[in-house]
C-alpha cells in the first residue's frame, strides 16, 4: 500500500500506527526493522521524520507459520461466536509466549482449543491476541478468530470505543468519590521493565476511577480505561499516592493481606461486534482471590 504524509515532523512509526488500521506502533516498528517500509523509494527507519507529501510504501508480509506447542488447559470462555472469543484469564497465567515463558501461556491453550481458528495478523508469537493483560491481572481478554475480527477490534482499541472496566483494591483512602488521572505513560528511564509517568517521552494515558467501597486503610475502586498503555492503572493509581494492593513493583514492597501481586481484575468488556456492529457486553465476576481479600477487609472494619 502507498500512503502520503499529511503532517510535518511526525515520526514514521507513529504515522504508520495512525494511518494503517489495526497496526500498533510496535508492529509498525517491526515492519520498519524488517525492511517492509520505503520512504521516497528508500528503506525507511522508525525515527525518520516526515514532511507533507512524502510517499510511504508499505508491504505487509504474510503471517509466519505458528511454531508454538499447543497445550491442553481449561479455558474459562465467557463469550464465543464465529469471530470472537472472550476469555476470563486467571491470575498467574501469561498471555503469550515471550522470553522466559515459551509454554503454558494462554496462546498455547488457545491453539489447543481452536487450532487454526485464530487470526494471524500479529505473527507467530500472538495469534488471535488483540490486547493483553498482565500475568498477575485477572479478567477478560478478547481474542480474534479471524483477520477481519482482529483488524476491527484493534481499530476499536485504537479509537477508544472498546470499553474496559477494572476492579482493584488500592492502599489508603481516596479523598474524593471519583476522579480522573490524565498523565502520559512511558518507559522508566533506568528500569526498562517498568513504566512511569513520563511527561517528555510518554504517550497520552487517561484513567477514570470511582470508589466502590471504603475500608480501614484500603479502598475498593472501579477504573475505566480511556487509553490502554502498559501497566496503566497500576502506574496511574500509584502516581496519586494509592498503589494497588499487592503491587510490589509500583507500590509497597512487602506483601500485604497475603497478596504479593496486584489485586486487579478486568471485570467488564464492551465492544461492537466486528461483523455486524451490534454491542457485545461481557462481564466476569470477581475471582476468588479478590473476594477473599474483600472478606478480610470487612472483618477489619
């Protein structure tokens, strides 16, 4: 495909992510690194800056054959049709293979359950995966069963029309009953495994929150994502002085109430069906670990 730049000074990878439906910035960078993008007829680099009228040629490679071992596992399927499946992921399950986690991930389980009935847009490491949630975050995850569904759902993520609501327990008592954190998130300057509020190099990130219940020293909060940055809720809640209970990366360093990972659950997912546009709302009840923490807090009150 051929694209024409319409702004001055924009990075090429950002332009591609904005202009090609279903393409994330990381996917755009991979296309650039692999030589699939030409700028003015010459091989382009991700940090090339554009001028209005620049001609960009993009060649989309065929998806690579999946070379992942299918693993039998019990999947908690909350919704499924010919295009989409929504999984209620348990805490502790990695979504897709990566360094240190080549097997026993959600993708391994999906391949066993669905075989070739998954989209291939993201290549060999994440078949079907439109978005992700952290290993120790539980809850709903949409999986595309074909490329049409993948492109449409990815577009909804990009324009913020896919609604995602999370439940969490944070440390401390919030003064207000609701609020919004609007602060850009980017890679931590010294710890590459962490994210942080980054005014200079971060990407726009907005989280809306409301109090569900208050306890002694803790608050049950519901968060709605306007954007979907890595670790967004964890970083945003920590930035206002209320890290998520159990989050030893962004919050208190010692486990509390028996929790050594974040008490965070993706409880609601709403999207327009990729084939006919009808609204689909999927709800996942609070998991047992979350309920047990609430019971402990109730006894403490």
